[in-house]
C-alpha cells in the first residue's frame, strides 16, 4: 500500500524537523512529545521514528516500542491494548464455538 504524496510530504517534513531534536538533552522524548502534541497518528509517528532511527533490521520494532511506550501516548497505548485484548477474546470465543 503506497502512501499518498501529501502524507509523504508531511512525514518527510516532520522527519527533517525532528532530526535536530535527537541531539538535544531531551532527545527522542522531545520528538515523541512534539508528534503527540501535533496529533500525529501512531502509525505516522512510528514511520517518522523509524526514519529517525535508520532503516536497520530492528528499526520498525524499535520505533513501535518507542512510540507506544512514550508517556505522551498513554491514551493510544490503552486503546491498542484494549483492541488486542478484544481480538484475543474474539479468537478464543471462535475457537470455543468451533
């Protein structure tokens, strides 16, 4: 699935804006606060964080962990956990009903 050009431009702009923040004392925490304050979606925040980390083998997983563990993403993390729990419950119920 390709990203639309406007979304790519927003993401690219945020990557450029956030890069200098990594060198500051606040580092990645400041990046995550900025993204959350600007209401950047979790998915786009993961993409931006991955780009900031580099495209290494573990960058995507690391980026997801950073975004979802950020204190500024408490609400999103709770929603993610609720979704996963609901999906697991549905799978268990489906298996029981066989």
